[in-house]
C-alpha cells in the first residue's frame, strides 16, 4: 500500500514507519527536520515541511491509499493545537484529493472514553495532561463527522517496550490493562489499514 504517515519521528510514529517499511509498503512521511528520522529505506519518501502548511500536507497525502496520524504535542503547559489543527488540514486535503482511509492515534480518556476512566485517571487527565487532552478532545469530534473512513485508536499508558503482538483492542468498554507498548499500538494502526478494521469506531488499545 501507499501510506502517508504524520508524526513519524514520535514514539509510535517511528515504530509505525518501521513496521510499514518492513512489510513492503511505500511510505511518505512529513518532517520538519530530516535529521530526526533514523530510518533509511528505498520505499520511504521524506517530504520536508510542516503539518500546519497546506502545500506540505498535500505533497504528503497526494496519491496515497491511506493516511495514518500519530501527531502529538509535548507541551504540557499550553495547548499548541497541533493535533486538532493539523488533523483538520490533513482531512481537508484528503477530501480534496479523494483519499478516504484515515487512522488516528488519540489516547484513552479522550472523548467518551473518559467515562470509563478511574477517578485517579480523570484527575491526571484534567490536571497534569490537560493540554494534550484538550487538543485531542477538539480533534476527535471533527474526525468522527468528517465523512471519511476513519478509525480513532486510543492507547492506554504508552511504554517504550518491544513489539509483543499481545495487545487488546476494546470497543465500548474499559481496557483490561493499564499499559501498552508504542510498538504494539503501531501494529494495531497498521492492521486497521491493511485489514480495514474498526472503521467508524474509536476503540481503546491496551496490553494483553
């Protein structure tokens, strides 16, 4: 498949890019700084630019079969809106060029999944992590109303462990575990595209 990956140098995004290339997919990534991409592969094309720039996003999306977004913000003190604004622009370009499949990494506790969170988790999401969650909560409704073939995956607490293949995708109920590796989330995102899974759904992803 021809895949566009946003947020490709982040924890999950790098694993997603690596796994997609290992499986022989053609991958296009949008990078502000190419020195942050440790991978080299003949099937990977780097587009230099910014997710908030229409031309950059168009060059990344044009001619692809699916778009996968691992956008995130590292600032915990201020909502930079990079996830919500960037995803809005990605979807705008997708509609303009007839690309329909979108898989987005969000987080457990965003949207209606907050209702399944424990009291302690809700407190953490509302205080220490308020900025990234505010951004994701602005992004999710727009994805759901986009008319695209969307999937939102909401991982629980992310870790940097190895890919285990032992993860669970839960629709409409509280995740069974509290942690999941970024590599396993990347596997789930790639499966969502390859096997056309969870279209129009926003399941949680957790370790088994």
